[in-house]
């Protein structure tokens, strides 16, 4: 699937079994709930995990609450890994569905407050602040 950001830059996401080709690299799919490939909008959260915390981060995502899964338009959730790099990809039917999730109280509680804490105090787990990206799906 072709992913295009609002600046018109594009990348591909190709899901094959337990691997994904994403941003020109091969990634291991650790979690794939739902079907990201059925999405019209894909949001990513990309981060580099300190080596000693990789197993713990994977377990945290495996035991996630799944609040996002209950939102209208949610298509799928993926956690992919390439060495110490990890990326969370969520698929949505439309950009409007994704925007509704971002504006929800559940998102604010699970993401924004944590992000503010990491910005002010740093993170034991991450090398740097996560980078969020949003893509429309074409083709």
C-alpha cells in the first residue's frame, strides 16, 4: 500500500506474513490486531528504544488496554520492530475517524499526558521523543 503524507512525500507499507517492508526497511511484525491494510488513513508513532528496555516495551504493547480498537473507523493496530527502532501503526477508515480519536479523552489520557511527562522529564525507555506521522492511503 502506498502511504502519502500531507507534504506529498510517500512511502510503501507491504505486509507479508510476519514481516513488513516500511520506509524502505524490513521490520518484524510483533503485534497485528485488526487489518491495517484495509485503512484509508495510517498514523505512525516511531521511536528508538534503549536496548535494555526492548523486551519490556514489547510486553507493554502486548498488554495494552486497546482503547483505540473501540473507536469508529478503527481498522487495525501494528507494532513493528527493526533492531532498537519500533513503530506503532494504526489504520483508520478515514482521516476524520483518526482525528476523532486524537480529540478523544481516551487519547489525551493515554498519549498526551505521557508525552508531556517525557518532554519534561525524559524517558528511561526511549532514546529520543517519538516522531508521529500521518498518511493517506493511495492505491
